[in-house]
C-alpha cells in the first residue's frame, strides 16, 4: 500500500508546481513525507536549472514598479517568447520587481536572496520555475531611480501585461510641482526615451569607451578626406560632439515636436508651472539588448528532443 494519498500528491503539486508523475515519484522516495518530497523536487529543480543554464536566454520580460517617489525596472530572461506569455512566468517577473522595489541597492544577487511572497527566496522560486516551465530563466539586471520630492513615472512600450513588456522606462522628475502636472510630462518624456534610446542623461554620463570608439571612427573618416591635420582634428571633434548631443537625453530633440531639446522641454514645463522641474534620472530597459542570441537549427533541436 502506498505511503501517500491522492490528496498528498495534489498538495505537493500545489506547493511545487511539479508534474503528476514527478510528485508521485518524490512521495514514493520520501515514504510519504511531503516536506522531504518538496526538498527532493527542489533539488531536482536545481539540477534542471544547472543543466539548462548554458542555454541562451534572450527573450522574457521587463517589469517596472513604482511606489511613492521610487521606481525600479527588472529584466528577467527566458529562452523563448512563448514563456514570456506564460502566466506563471509573468507572475514571477511582477512579484520579483515588487521585491526589488524594497531593496536599498541595485544588486541582482541581493534580489535573488530576498524573500519571495509566499515563501522561500526569489532564487528558490526561479529554480522552481525552471523545473516546472522547462526553460533556462535568468534575472539579468535591475535599476532603480528615486526623488526626494516629485514623481517617478513608469511607462511600458507595447505592454504584454500591466507593467510588463519588452521596453520599460522610468522617468524621475524632481520638483515641488503637483503630480497632476508632472505625470503627463513624465509620460511624454518616457515615450521619447523609449523611441530615442538615449545612452546617458547628459554628455558627461556617456561611456568613455563608447566616446573613444566614436573618436577613432571619426579619425578614420577624417583621414580619408585628405584635408590638413588641423582641419581633420576639427572634423573629429565636431563628429564626437554631434554623437554626444544625439545620444545624451537632455540634448536630444524631443520626438513629439522634432525641434526642442529635452532640457528646454523640461525647463519650459517648470516655467509654466511656476516652479523648477529637474529631470533627475531615467531608466530604459529593452529586453535582450546586448545579448548575443545563438542561431539554432530547429530540425536538429526536435531530433535531439525525440532522441532524449
């Protein structure tokens, strides 16, 4: 006679999300001890996660969350876009983003170690997801912004679910102006950021390596012109300044009117409101940016799956 009942199997599946046969096998091996079976399944999930960790995870979702004057964006990757539509995965991204909002620093390892709603840690839940959903999943990055007074405005471009999608933006506006004025401005700025992809708030914030790469490219082009060296140097500096202007948010031209620099848009809004408004910071997370996605042979993958 089995040392467990159908009710035990149901309870174990609810606690772990494991499949029917896996739950029954774990209970058999644990002689009906549900907690021991949970530990066994989680250990199995960890093994599954380790086995899958070498597979490229470039799909998934970006989540954004705001509470009071602080906001955070989190990117969680999966192997396929199909998983991003999974309710279980979406719930994990949403809750993990809410957990990230409670942390003092932008530290993915600290997020993984944080308590997950319902029990265990965020890392524990991620491991369980890998075991039950069957794909490699990774919390890739997080970034928060805050203001002492004002608002943090979230925006999700082409949202797949509330506050979940492929391009998440946060805009931090420091001001004593009312939220009724700041939030519409923040929304417009966020839409600009989603479309224009600034690389830093201002020119001083641009990555030094990126600037040097642009300078090297400009030097090559200037050398090909055959002009005197002093002219070439002016060409190089002009090209670098143009790059900085086009890639720093405050100097970018507002996409809504195609003529006004963002700094002037914010300044004008403050003038009209009667109090200064400062665009203090922003976040723009685009799903999978910077990840080199592996080219796959679908037929080979199917054959490998069939072969076990």
